[in-house]
C-alpha cells in the first residue's frame, strides 16, 4: 500500500509532502488499519480556517481532502505517521 500526504497552507504557506510504501514496514497492519479508517471517514466538506493546514491523503490512488481543525482522530494519526516516517 502506498500512502502519500500533502500538506499546504499554514501561516508561511510552505508545502510539505511525504510518501510511505507500507509493504516494507514491520507495522504494516497498523498502517493498513489507519488507511482503511481514513478512506471510510471520507472527505471533509468545509473550508479550513485562516492560516490552517489543508491535507490531501492519497492511498493507492484514492484521495481524501481534509483541513484543520476538523481532522478526525485517525486522519490526524495517519498524517503524523506519514510525515514523520515518509520520504
């Protein structure tokens, strides 16, 4: 499974992105569980807040868009994990 997170916005407007191929990960089951939950939650339907971050989470070609401060718990967990461990 390939997971990509793209973060835009924020006060400085600096874009950041990272991608992880979970097939190489020892904790692939945890990645898969988070990814399935994010896809199940679907997209956020409202605009973000001024100077807040917006995210595109792409999981095997399927993209979900969401924004602060309305991230779900699983969206936030997956975003942090990908941005921390991804390249």
